[in-house]
């Protein structure tokens, strides 16, 4: 799965009313796909667990995901480990986690 496929998942995720867990690990999702998923997360109110580990997500995508955590009120677990973002994105995740009332587990 690459960014084009992630676009389809993002469209479904945005309108999803039942899916609680989504595992998109071990794919080729990059910044574009991560940004689309982040945008969908801002509107989604059912997903509780999202695994995006072992992809190709860089700073732009990781920061978009971190910012989405500040808006999303249902996600409790996010795994973004083994991607390609820098300490700048890790810092943004840390900032958001400190203020989030919903996210309980972040693996980065």
C-alpha cells in the first residue's frame, strides 16, 4: 500500500462509523498518505487504535498526524514507530501528548 491507496483509506476513515482499529503497518505510506489520514482523523469519531509503523512517513506527515491528535477525541493508541521522521516531529508528538486527554499510548 502506498500514498494512493492511503488516499482511499482516508476517504473511508473520514466517514467511518464502526471501525475501531486499523492496522496499516508495513506499507509504503509516505507524507502525502499520512497527511490525508491525519485530515481524516480530525473528522473521525470512532477509531481507537491506529498502527502506521514501518512505513515511509517523514516530518511533514508525522507533524500532520501529531496535530490531528490534538483535534481527534477518540483515538487512544497510535503507533508510528520505524518511520522516517526526525526529532522535530518526535518533539511535536510529545507536545501534543502532554495536552491530550484521550491518547493513552504513543509508540514513536
